[in-house]
């Protein structure tokens, strides 16, 4: 079951986009984290390091330890 959508999220996104549009003519570079992450993860060594870092965090427990096997290797772009 999915939680209900945040009722103000759409308006917040519209306000953010309007603010970003106002900043761009002043020479401000507006960066979006999702786009930066996608770009970084297209680079195989960065993807491999990100997967290894996330799945090796001991605070994540047994589920992360299990994910360090072949599934994690596939996520990192290594074929086993």
C-alpha cells in the first residue's frame, strides 16, 4: 500500500522551478541531484564504488551483507 501523495509537493515543485528559472538569467547554475547522480552512475568505476560503499555499511545489517554477493556485482556493472 502506497502512502498518500503529499498534497503540497506539486506546488513546492512549481515554486522551486519558478525560482530556478529566475536565477538562471543571473548566471546561476541550477543543479539537480537526481541528474548528477544519474550522470555519475553511468561511469562504471563510480557505480562500482557507490554500490560497494552502500552495501558494505555495517549499520544496514544482514540484508546488506547478503546483497554483497552476485546481485551487488550486477548492480555495479560486473557480470558474474
